[in-house]
């Protein structure tokens, strides 16, 4: 059997089924909760792997459904790639170079990143609604410099963006912060050399 990947779109524990959204198969695939392997209940947006089996109604259904992350206690954690660490270190390096003038930017990035990681874990437990107060708070924290912690936490906890607007905002915010700190670092280096 082939292995497919997708994200959990809907889970109805009362009726005993879930829906996986996947680009690999036919868009959306249903599965019975009995086909969910014993890794705990997945949350909305979590990455899953599964096999397909023809159903009684002629549509495919997912079987042997399990999360892609590794279980550590009650939490499932993904491996974070070194390229992702390098990506989120850019503002910290820029802030370190700028620390010749002030330590405040570095402290702001560290504290906001820790706060963003905390809010991401809170948001994980409130994902039944499309946009909740934690999503709005996370967007504000990311804008204040907490996006590195948000990116790492979302990768580690296997959480995707629930709302396209928040995803676009976050990506633009990340790129602007990287450009800002690259510029600050270059100006600082030029002023030190001159």
C-alpha cells in the first residue's frame, strides 16, 4: 500500500470519523476513528500519514492513520531541520551585531520568541474554532519580534496555520524582519569599519 500525507481537516469524535485534506489523493479523504493508530487524538491541522483503501460507497478512505511526529509523553514533536534553525537565527545575529549600541533588541527577540512558543502551545489546545484570541495574540507577538519562536514551535509541534490571512501576515512579517536586521547589521559593520 502507498503512503500518503495530509492534514487533519475535521474530526467528529461523537460520530466516529475524521476528514484529511491532502494534495496526494482526491483532495479530502474520510477515515474512521478505529483506523487511527494509537498515538492519541490528532488536532486540527496536524500532519498525518495514511494508506488508502476502497470504501463500500466507491470512495477511498484512509486506513492506518497516524501523525508524522514522534510521541514524547503527551506531546508529539517533529524534528526541526538545521535550515529552519538557520532561518530563525538571522534576526538574532542581526540583533547581536546591533548590540554594540543597545542590548534591548536582542532581549526583545528572545522574550517575544519565548512568549510566542507559549502562545503556540495554548493555541494548539483551542483549535476547534477557526480564529481565536490566541491566534490574534500570536500575530501581535510575531509582529513584535516573536516570529522565530513561533516558527520553531509550530514546526516542532506539527501545527499549521488555520487561517490563510494569518499565514500571509506571518510570512510578510518574517521577511520584513529579516530585511530590517540584515540592513542594521550591514550598517553597524560599515560604521565599525569606517
